[in-house]
C-alpha cells in the first residue's frame, strides 16, 4: 500500500505566513478509507463483530450502490443529512474541514463493508401462535383475579365472586390448551394457586362456607403447592364462624404443626385463635395454657385481657391480680409524644410536625394507645369487685397498681370510672364525693370531674349546684365544650334563652362536631321564634346524624310552624320510616292531612296510631267522630267503649255509646245503656232527660218515674250552682278586679299568637248525632212533668272535635344533657 508518513503531511507554523488557511486542504493518508475493503487484516477484524455478521442488502452489488448516484449513503443505505445529488459528499468526521479537501468528490461515502442501499423491509408481525394465545389467556386470568380483589375491597362481594369464578373457568381452559400443545410440563402452578385461593376467599366472604372448604381442600391436598398447609388456618376460621369449635381447634393445631418455629408471629396468632376457641367452649384451663404461653413469648394487651377474663371466670383472685400486673408491663411500643410538639425557634421542624402529627403512622399509634387504655380500664372494672371484699377497695388496688406502672396517666381516668361505677350502683353520694376529690387536681382532670358533677346536679334538678360546677369546669378549661353545654342547659332551664344561645355558640366554636350544642342551639332558636336559624341548626345536625328521630321531628315541626305543609308532610313521612311505631308522630301526620281536608289519609294515620297505642283518648275520640260523620255509628261504638274503659268515671263516653245505639235505631239497647248510666251516675241530668224521652216514645210507665227524678236532679243542680255563685259573690271587689285584669292579660297573650292560615279547627268533627236537633218529640210534656227548657244532645254542638296529638307537639323538645363522652354513661 502507498501510505505517506504523517510527518510529511504536517504543516509547521511559519512555513507559509502569507496564506492564512494553508494546510486545511492537505490529506492524511492514514485516514484514507477507500482501500480498507482490500485490507485483509481489517476485514477479518470486522467479520468478528456483529456488524460484520449482518447479511448484505438484497438486490445490491457490493461497492456499486452509491457510485451511480454520486451520493454518500449511510451504512444502511440511507442518504446522509444535508446531501444533494451531484454535490460533494459530507464528511463523516470532523478531521477534515467541511468544504476543504484536496481530493474533491470521490463519488462515494464511507461504506467500508459495501452495504449501501435502502433498509431491509420490516418483518411482518407473526400470526397468533399457540404460545402467544396461551400468554394472552394467562394475562386475562391475572386481570380477572385483580378485578375480583378490587371488587371485594369495595364491598361488592357478589361481583368479586363472579370474577373469581370466571378466572377459574379461563384457567381450566388454559390448562387444556397447554395439554393439547404438549406443553403440560410448563403449567403455571402459581397461577393455579392464585385462582383457587382467591375463589375460596370469595366463597368465604359470601358466606358460602361449604364451597370455600371444598376449594381449600383442593389446595391443601395438592402436594405440588408448597406451604399450602398454612391455609388450614382459614379453614379453622370458617369452622369457627359455623360454631363448629372442635373442628376449628383441630385445623388450627394442624396449621400450627406446619408453621416453622422461625415464624413466631404467625404461630402466636394461631395460638391466640386456639385460646379464644377454648374460651368459647368454656374450657378455661386450656385457654389459660395458650394465653400464658403467648404472654411469655410475645405479650400483647388483647391476650393479657383474655387471660384476665379466664381467671375471672374461674374465680382465682390471686391469678387475676398477677395477670393485671402482667398486663401493665406490656410495652406499648409508641414513641415519645414530645416529638409532635412544635418548636418556636425552628420553622422547618414545625412544618415537619404539621405533616406527621396526623399521618397514618400517627393514627396507628393512637389506635394502639386507645386499645391499651381500653383493655386496662375494662379489666379494672371487671376484677375490682372480685379481688377484694368490696368494690371500692378492689378499685383502689387497681389504681395503685396503675400509678406504679408506665401508664400513670390512666390513674385519673380510673378514678372517674370509679365514680361512674358508684352511679351504676345507685350510690350517688359516693359518686359525688369521688368527683369532688378532683377539684384541686390538674386543670384537665378537674374540668372533667366538674363537668360530670354539673351533669349529676342537673339531673337532680339542683340548678344552683349545676351552675356552680359548670362555672368550675369552665374556669379549669374554658375550651371544654361539655362544660359550656352544661352552663347553657342551666340557663335554658331558667328561661334565659339569649345567654344560653351564646354558650351553645361558644361550644360550637371550640368543637364544631358537638352535637349536643348544635341540638340545644336549635331548640333555643326555636323558643326565641328564630325559626329559620333553628331550621339551619337542625339541618346541619341532620347531616351528622342522618337517622336521628329527634332531629327529623324538629325539622318537620318547624316546617309546620312556618306553614310549609308540603315540607312538613315530607319530613314526617321520613320520620315514620325511621320510627314507624311512634304514635304521636302518626297522629300528628293524620292531623296535617285532616287540616288539608284529606280525611281518608288522616284516618289511615290515626288508625295506625290507635293500633300501636289503643289508649290514646284524643285519637280514640277522633276515630269515633270520623265514623259518625261517615254515618257508621255502629263502628263508632267500639271506640267509645274503649274510651269508657280507659276513663270509667267519665260519663260522656257512656252517653256517646247510648246515643250511637239510638241513632242507629237500636232503641232497646239505647234504653238499657241509659239505665246502666243512671245506676252509675244517678245525679246526671243529661241521662235522665234521655230516659224520659225514650220511655215516653216507647210508651213505658217508667217515664213518670224518671221525670220525677229529673225534677229533683235539676233542683239539686240549681241549688249547687247558687251556692257556687254566692261563694263567688263573697269575694272582694279587688279579687274581681284582679281576675278581670288577669283575664284581659290572658286574652291579650292568647291573641298575640299568629294564627295558622291553614286553619287548625278546634271543632272540625262535631259529634251531632241528631239530624234536626229534636229527634224525639214528646206528645204531652205536662203529663211527664218535663219543663219547657231547651235541651241539647250530649254529642251535639257543645262537643268539640278532639285535639288529637297536637297537645303532645312539644314532647320532643327536651335538652340533650352533656355527659362527657363515655365518662358518665358508658355502654
């Protein structure tokens, strides 16, 4: 080869000072690539690379692809960027300057392997092969399993089961396709296990326990599945739900045998299950064995609490004490609370605290702390009466043990619980004394105790003491919403609604979720006739307590007072859906329909109210009046008889029964009824008048006898009225004037109330049994000695329509009494 030495082509500075660009067109033979295809050493080196093993382009002769076009193709036959036909080839490197070369256009580009030409065509996508179909089917099965799990997590158990079944069907199709393609050795056991396991779980979630057990058996009995024996825990859980406790213990123990000792946590949980099953079976000694082993290996609050319960069931006092002490040694494993306190001088740290003080880890810590406190407090309540001769001494022992443990903060809570236990035992004096002992403690405990004392005195109607301790609670902790509510309740009871309203509003500012303050604020606004504000309060409360009958009643009642009958009816209907047996609500709904003129709907609700409470006199009277208006006097008799049973000393119900018999044409029965009334109420003038008329019409000789008795009764009544009137006249003129003024004030007060435009009629259904007012005319009044004075039927115009349940409208307007969460009345 003709190669020139590099030194010969090197231009040194100063050789040609006149030409500024000299040397740029000189050519270095070392970089000559035209003869590389004839260099055997270079070609052998290229053939060892992946580039050299590439097949040459089809339909092209090496070395001739680019010469006819005068272009510089790339190694794959593409034109390089910026190249035009007939122009000089663009250099591939920066060794030679673009546009300056002494060789000119050589007619070809850098193509040492003569692979110039267009790129080979793309290979067509192969058709679906059996392997590809199997992969797609596996992907579909996995998707169905995921969809089943997601449906289960959202609570759609039926959809989850359907997806699991579909995954099982497709997985069986997949196995058959593998067998047909002679690919049985490559069966995906993990996929089969996932399908069966998910199907069993979905069966169990849908309470199809037999199907779930059968599916678990398929997994457990298949030796190809590793560690499948652990699923016997799930089978034991199913037997536990079926209350088949012996089999449940059997499967738990089988699972325990197959779990290695290295998995301590899982073994502990299985032993916990075994202990609980023994407890359910009443085998406390066996349960104690399991629980004691757990407490020695990995103690927990639930296990310690269950151990205490077992000792309590056996009545072993000493072991109860030891178990309680062991419970207090369990480590809560919660970091120090100080890390959540803000630092005044470190803004970056404060930002971090704001983020972490309510994150998921913090919520988990709170849940664990609450569980520990609940277990300790409940255990103390249970064993206190059993470990010592008296409840008080037993509780004192528990409090002392807590004070000497790491849970010192619970000691005050236990003292509060002690007071509550005194309340449950009806020992109010001891409860009050216990709560009073907290007055000089730290502010939080003192506020809690004073709040409970205020509530106790409020229940005893001792408003002075209730007010005193409400003030003490507020002084100890002004931001205690319970104390503010109690203070507002005292003012509400005294009738000072404006001040009570301010305290309720302040309680809501401190705790917007305080439902007692919200409810009482609504009642206060209602008493102040701020109906719109009251309605707003109850609507807010309804958003929190969706199915509270008290809240729904208040909303309906306020709409009724606002004369919005449509809304009132709708809310009463919703209330009936929540409390279908509330007789006052049913009667109130019937009253609304009656005022609207819909008698049939009103009758339906009044009748439902009567069915649930057949002794409600206003409802009974309305139903009787309804049947009389409908000309069914025989049916009205049944209701008046019920009223006579409820009020046997009221003569009017007996007279109504007799009048119904008379109006229906049953005169003989009417006569017998009047005679019975006369025997029971011999001085009743109305009954004697009816007896005179009926006996005269029927031509009976007893008419004269009853007429004589009637005269005597009327004279006795006149003398009685005269004595009453004379006694009234003896009163001083001052008393008369005061009575007159009081009457005027009462009239004025009564007239200040805005009447309802719907017209609540007080005498809508008049019980007029006689069509013309004089159904029985006596031919000869003088013969029977009856006076000419006018006579009115006892069921005539003077009898007004009953007031149904309207009088009970305010029976729900009662205050919620604050009880500081679960401190006062724990469940």
